[in-house]
């Protein structure tokens, strides 16, 4: 005895408002021909089975559009008409499973859109606690057992995914997610290998960099204090080790890798479009129309239904735009708060009694700031979801798919600013707006704005990205598994039925087999319409980290690749073992996420170009190497001794050393001058000619890099067709046969 859906309710008092509302809803289902079975335990369980005429009506409404003229009786969604059944070996069990997906999808739509005499729908009743839960059942089917044993296990981490069986059990939308994730992980392996090679190549030149050698030999170069109180003058040679480490990620290979990742992002998306076209053509869904599907569902539920017309309100759009901008301003404000934290933390660490904290005050501030940033990401993710849902309700979207698209764009925008506002500040503003000796920029007129790490600003960005990615891929994934696992165990223990003591001679009551199945499904963790959305969002944010600032962190693709190997099995285990069954949904692509990924590809070109041009010392080093280095200047007789490395790539213009605590100047211990990172005159702190040389070189590189990268992306997009020729030929043959 199979049931399409189960409704769960508390046991309410007879005659109570909740009991009356529940009865009205169940009566409406009975009027539509639904069969309802009631089982009482600690909760009330209602099994729901739809009448056969509903599915026959669906099949009449949605026939296969490609064969409608030839064979009007062919059903678009029934197993016998799919190309997969014609050209692939599909077991009868799989055919029945696919048809059960159709039943679940239609029954879910009818349940969600059934209106009681009080004009209340199911979601209204659930909000009022009339019903506690609704879910389709995990059936003991051959496909499910196969997926549990061959897919949802950690031991299968390197095995290929059974996408066809996933589709048979969870529907096309879930199958496409895992197909996309598998394809992304497969191609990410190539990017990870190249990134690892670039990083290892950087290690091989650890001690051979001329830049590092000159910094290590600058034992007489006194640098200005990095803070106001208890910060000593320091020697540039003290940063010798840091300079060598920085060169591992800030070298010529990084530039090539950033260009490679821009091309990789384009090729990945183009190859995915081809893969997707092949897959959905096999499923006979290439030209499936989601809007037509929704209209058919509405007519099945209510034959008198009139489609909701397209509408647009400029006033409502303006209000929503202003609210979105306000939310973005709040998220940027949080990034500013993190900046203030680092400023204050640096000041406090420099006054610490521990020598290590005093010496590493800047690094410790950056690291603790990165941990705090991760905590804000976790908290704001929940806030962003609520705000995005509220804005979607204000928009009043016409259909569910439109609501989903609107929600996706808003939540991604909010999450992007939550994750990247602080990184953008570190990459492009840190150390560039802090002033100069005698005129430092201060927070609240008290705390001096933080400086870059002594070895370069790209070190701060590297540390920030490394910590956030490691925390997201360890703590977040562990919690993602442990929380539902523990919740399932606790729920199972709490709902375990107590054995009734038997009287002598009393026969044991035979338990309804449905009761055990329904109860075991109820004990699993709840799923909602955004359960799959959360997985997509997590991967797209990871994709952003992997591509946008990869020039500062070449190991990002490797970390993402290792994470995804576990993520695939983690998601599979959650869906098969820890969560209730998701409502299957039809789809022929990954939806608006593809546009989001394409936008990230453009941002990756811009972001990496800016990181190389502005954040890293690649351009200053090249300018120094070919313009101001001793090798170039030794042949010049009309110029004094070359300014040296310090004066150029590390911005060490001389400044009158000033102890700015209490505003009292004081001389450096070795003379009248100390140096700091900038290109300014020692007399009036105006920008030097070297500053403008480097500024022009940065700008020229940025324009050249972005234009070349974008051109290569366009060529790659043109070179790799979105749809394979085999798919085009299939449709050509089909059209030809229909015309004949």
C-alpha cells in the first residue's frame, strides 16, 4: 500500500480551532478525490493518495511537444516516452520510481494550493501550528538502496556519480545539481594542479629572488614605527623571511596563473553548457517549458484557474532597490567595523606584556580579524536570508520560479558583500589611505589606521583568504554534517514508541506497517524548498573565492577541489540518510545560477587584474628592475647613486621620524630619518616622480591585463559551442521526420 504524501499534526482537543481547521482542509482534499488514511501515535499522521484521474489529466495537458503532431497520445512525462528508456537500459523499477516522482510533484502542488472555506492554504495552517510537517516518503525501492550503498558513502569519494539513478529518485533539479558539482570538481582538479605547480615553483625560488636578497641585506635601513605607542623603530632586514614567503605568491607565475584562471572559468562554463545540453536531451527535457508546467499544475488543481498576468510596478521596484542598497550599506558598515577592530587590536597587541604579541601585533590583528570575519559570515548568512525573503514577499512575484530567481539574486548579492567587503578593503585600501608621518589618518581621532604587513599588502590578503577558506571548509562542513546527524539521533530517541506491557493471555496487537515507515520518515530532519538552494549558494560562494582573488592565493583551487570531493558525499549522505525526501522538481538547467557564474567570471578578471596591479608588488618590482636598479643606473654619469630597492617597490621614501604618541616628535636612534612605505618627498611629503612612474605602469598593466583576459574569454566562448553537434543533429533529424 503506497501513499504519496504524509501530513503530521499534534493531537488537538475535540472542537478546538486547530482541530476544526484541520478537518476543513482534509475535507477539501476528500472533495478532490484524495484517499486519506489516519494513524494515531504521539502525533496524528495522515497518509494522502491522489486519484488516478489527476495524473491522466496531467498527461493530456502536457504531451511531448516534439511528437505531438505524429502521436497525440504520447505523454511527455511518462516513462515510456523518454529517450532514456528508448536508448538506455532502464529497469522496470526505475520506470516506476520515475512515475512516483510525477505523483509526488503533482500531489505536493495540489496540497500547497488547496484553499479551505476560511481562504487558508497549507502554509497558513502550518504557520498556525495546525499541521506540524508535510513530506513525501522515502520508499524502500531498488533505486534508493542502490544510492545508499553505492553513492551515499564516504568510501565512494573517488567514484563516479550515478546521475541517472539520482534523477530517478530525486528528480531532475537535484540530478542537475550533482551533475554540475561533479563537473565543476572534475575541472577544478586541473586548476588545482596548475595552482600547486605555481606555488611549488614559488618555493623553488624562495632564496633566489633579487628582491628578497636586497631586503635581507638592508640591515642599516631604519623603518618608521608601525604604531604610536610601544612600537620601536625596526630594520627592513627584520622582514627577510616574510619577504621570501611573499615572493612565493607574488611572482611572475602568479600573473600567468591569474590569466589561466580567467580562461579556465570561461572554458568550465562553456563545457558545462555542452554537458548539460547532452544530459537534458537524453532526458527529453531540452525544450521543456517551466511556465507551461506550472499552468498545467494550476489547471489540474482548479479547472477555473485564470493565469496571473504579468505586472510591473516602478514604485515597488524603487522601494525594493532602496532597501537592497540600504542592506548593502549595512554590510559595508560591518566591513568597516572589522577594520576598526583590527586598528584597535593592533594597538592593544603592541601594548601587550607578551613579547611575541608585541612583535607580531600586525599579523595577529589580521588573523583574529579573519576569524571574526568568518563569524560575521555565519551570522549574517541567516540575517541575509530573512531580509531576502522579506524583499521577495514585497515584490509579489507571479510564479514560484520567478520568486526563486529573485531570491537567488538578492541572497547572492548580500552574501557577496558579506564575504568580500573586508577582502576588498584589504586588497585595495589597506595601507593606502593611512596618511604619512606627521599626518596619519586616525579612527575617532585616537587610533592610527593600520598599515600593511611589513612584507607587503598581499600578505594580509593571503592570510585573510587562507583562514576564511580553511574555516569554511572545516568547521562549516563538520557542522553541516554533525548538526543534522545529532538532530536525527535526538529526534529518533525522543519519538521512539514505548512498548506496552502485555497482560497474561493477551495477544500482541499487529502494528500497521505504514506506521513504522511514516514514523521513521518523520524522525528524519526537515527539508524545505531552499534546501538545495543552500547547497548551490555554498558552492557558488566557493567558486567566487576560487576565482576572484586567486592571484593572492594560488592554493584556493586546491582547497576547493579537496573540499568538493567530500562535499558531494556529504550532500548525498544528508539527502539519503539524514533528511526527509525532497519534493522532486523538473528542470532542464541550473537556472539563474548560470548567469551568476558568468558574472563571477567577469569579476574574476577585474579582481585579479586589480590585485596584481594594486595589491602586489609585481609592478613596482618590474619598474625598479628596468628603470631604477643599480644594473640600469650604473652606466648613468649624470645621476647620483640609484635610490635602490627600498625607494621604489617598497615605497621607502625618507620621512622625518616622529614619535606621534602625545604629538611629540623625536629623532630616530640612528639619525634624523626613518623610512616608510610610500613614494613621497622627504621635505613636503608630496608624491615623487617614481610614484607617477609606478602609477602609470599599474594603470597600463590593468588595462592590458583585463582587455587581453576578456578577449581570450570571448574567443574561448566562441571556440567552444554551447550545444554539441550531436544534439543539434538529433533535433534536426526529429524535425525532418515530423515533416515527412
